[in-house]
């Protein structure tokens, strides 16, 4: 916009500068015309007054350009300036009293506000759970009648003569050796010293060695053992468990009023050493190798003269000869 305004001002100034030239040409042409018509022509330059002294043109005041003064000798006014306001010095041609204001910069259109998001609908309130009906009081269950206590068991007397005979020979069993079976107590070899300083036979079926026969019978009956019979120095049992094996027959021997030995029997009609070999392996695992062995007999000795003997032999029975595996505990 400013460049356009300056171009217009320059064009106006160029137009004003061409006006004096035109006037001078017109004056010269007039003189020539007068001479042709017979009019006197003075020695004045064209455009001078009639016979008057030539006035020296006054120097324009300020920085006023030539040809900008009035024809009547008035004050010089820049082109485009107001006639009522005298021109001031050092003012550019065509400039008014005030500079034209710059065009206002157009404002940007305001950004339209975003529409507010619609409010979320409130969650519906949970329905109130109905109150549970009051628990009805259960009827009191009557107490069960107390079970009558069992009568106290009376302890059997230690003496067998009160309720059992002094001797009760066992019935004949096909798996039990006949009477008259001889037995010899084993003896450790000379120079032998015990490896363990403890007994290897602390008890027999829970009964300590040296227990009397009457006390042993009470213990066996009260303990639920199957007593098959007894004599003055023997007690015969049936189906006894020892070393995790079942023995169909067993006999306890007493001497000098106390328990000294026990024997557990397992017999077969044919030659079969399976039971013997199994028990032998268990004894070796518990006490090591036997101290003495030979003729299918092995013996382990303890610290206090106690011993364990395992034997495989053939003996006579009421039904003939049978092969026996015999496990013996003694002292």
C-alpha cells in the first residue's frame, strides 16, 4: 500500500513540473504572433511585464522546488498540501499534515469453542437386597442317654491254681516237633569278644528273661496271645509274629522258675530253605555275620551271654518227618 501511495505522489510531482514549460511556450508563441500583426515588441523576454523593470525573481524560501510557487507571487505550497496551512520546512512533497495511518491488520477469527461433552448418565442405584428372614430357633435336641460304663476287669491272680489247672498239655499239632526233642545251649568260641556292649535279646514277646511262668501266662492271656497249652516248664503258643514273619507254632521254656529260651517253628513237608534264607539275611543286616555257623546253623552272641540261633533241620512230628526252620532266643 505504501509503494502505491509513493508512486501516485511522484506522478503528481511530474505533472506539476511540466506546467511552467507549457506557459513559457505559450508566451513565446504570443510574441511571435504580435510581431506578425505589427505590434511593437520590446526587448523583453517573452512573458515579461509591459515596460516595467525586470524584477529579479525571489529565491524561494526553504527547500521549495521551482515552479511550485503561485502565479501571483504567493507563498510556495507543495503539491497536494492544504491551501490554508502554510507549508513547513523539510516536508516531503505531497505530504499532508499527518501521515496516512497504516491499514489495520485483520484479526483472525476466533476459534469456536468445542461443544461440551454430554454428561454421562448416572449409574442406576443398586436395588436394596431384601433382608433375610429371621432364623428360627431350632428346637433343643434332647441329650443322648449316657452309655453305662463297663464293669472294671478284674485282674487275674498271679498264681494259676485259682482259675486254671497247673498243667494243660497242648493237643497234637502236625507242625510241632514231638516230645523228647533234645536241645543243647550254644557256647561262643574261645577268645571271642562281643562287638556290641549291649544285649541282643532284651526281651521275648515283650517279656524279660527270668520272668516266672505264672506271670508269663497272665501276660500272654491278657495280651491276646493264643495259648495252646502249658506244662510245668513250657508254654505252647499258636500263630505268633516275630521279625515281621508269622510262625505257626512257638514254645517258651522256663528253668529254675524263670524264662530262659523261646523257639519259633516253621515247617514244610519238602525241602525248602526260603524262610531260612530270608531270616538269615535280616539277622545279618541287624547284627552282622554270625559268630559261629555250620550244618545249616548260625548263632549270634550278645554282651550278657544272650544269643540268637537260626537252624534248618528235619524233625519227627505226629504226621511224620518235616523240614523245620527254627528261630531261637535265649540266655
